[in-house]
């Protein structure tokens, strides 16, 4: 029975029709009174109880496959009902249309942008192909810094001066070079790193960079901005924690954790029982960086931060494998239909 059903399933999948009449003939062939399905159901009588159960399931599968195929063929031949003969019959049902959905990264990126926009940050973009100055030198990376290595960075045409940007911090420089403070902007975009692709690392991902430069900008301003962001993004109970860190372009620098949104900070497998999960890097813009952009560090100060969009998306939707974001598997993407 199984072999017969499988053969039919393959035939059904492969069946094509151009006219409503062909679809109707297909329906009669399988599920019409004298069709194949009724005949197979009759055969079931001869089987013992166990086999009959299995055969029943197979035949149901077959019936569903026929009905599904008919639906698809009908939508393809532009006639939801074969009784409707003419295009200008206004009572004719609309053609079946597949409904798309937004990508989870787009949903989360939009939410992040909206939060900063409400705080008065403008939204700007910079190029993905960058020169050494904007991606590294102006950001105070010393010449021997390991990030400048071929191992980490994709260079374009082996030119050591041109590469795919490794972070959106490059756009900070472009913005500061081209404007005078006050500056309050975020820079969303895609970044690239020469990493082996796995569940936890990818050769491209997305960041949102933030920059605020004005007179008297302090670390307290940074902290309050990020606290507000975290509570808007997650929930009003979310706590933040800043840990001292190092980035060439900020001094002092910090990494920021939020209280684990899965266990509420009590400790669970996801936060490795610490109650905290890291979400971003930040700090006060290093005076050297301001100088590189012709902004006087004696007059102005600023803060900057860089947030990974995949990271936030994983926290919200528990996506276990980064590769899912770029595989275009509809079974994954369709789950986000209701989310926007
Ligand atoms: N560019 C850093 C990275 O890609 C993230 C970052 C850290 C951005 C600190 C900042 C910052 O603006 O201040 O890992």
C-alpha cells in the first residue's frame, strides 16, 4: 500500500493543469465516485486491523495531497471556482495571493530605530565598502591592531586600504567630518567579518551605531539613554549593568548587560546562571577621535554605542541559530507574520 500511495503522491505533486476542465478531470480521477481513492478504500477491507490503521492514514494523506494540489492549481489557473467563466464577472473571488511577512531582523531594527527616534536621534547611513581611515585609523586603531588583519577583515581586491566595514562605527566618523555639533544620530547597517559561519557567528550581521556629541555630554547621559532604550525594547523592569571594557575609539569604554529577559535576572541556562546578558559596547568618544574629525575635545564631548541587531532579535524571539536569518526558509519566516 505504501509504495502505491507514494507513487500517487509523486504523480499528484507533479501534475499540472492549464484549464478548469483539466483540474476537474484530475479531481474525478482521484476522488470522484469511481476514482482511485474510493477503489483503494475498498481494498482496505481485506487488511488486518493494524495494517488497516496504517492504510487509513496513508489514504488520508493522499486525499489531502489531492485537495491541496487542486487548490494550488486553481490559484495558478486564476479561477478560484471553475464555475466562473469570464474575467469581468465581478462576483468572481479575488485571485489567491501569497501574503509576505517582514523579516524578524527588520521588525526588530525598526523597533530599535523608533525608540531612538523618539529620543531625538536622526537616522543616517554610510557605505558598506569603507576605507582604512573611516573603519580603523580615525577611530584610533593602532597600526598593528589585530582587527586590521586579513583574518578578521574582508579586503576588496586585496587593496589594504579598501574593505567591507567591520562595524558601523565608521559612520560616526563620516558624520562628525561632515557636520558640527550638536550631533545626535544613529546609524543602522550591515557589517562584515571574516568568520567561519556557524550557529553563533556569521560573516555578515547588523548593527546600530549611536553617537551624541555636544557641550557637556557625560557618562550619565549615556547611561540614562541606554537604560531608557532597554526598558522600551524589553520591559519596564529591565535592569542594566555596565562593565569596564576597552575599545580604541572610546575612553572610558564599557560593555552593557541587561537583566536576563528569560528568567528576570534569577539565573537560567540562557544567561549561564549569571542573571545578565550582554547586548552592546559603548563609551565616551575618545578625544583623539574628535580631533581626527576636527571637533575640539576642549569644547565638546560625546558618547557612542554599538548594538548588534541579531543579538537583540535572539533575545526577543529565541532564535538559536544565526544562519536561519539568511537561509530564507519560509517555515522560519512565516512565523513572524503576526509580529508587525
Ligand atoms: N564597534 C564595536 C563593535 O563592533 C561596537 C561599539 C563599541 C561601538 C563601543 C561603539 C562603542 O560606538 O562606543 O564591536
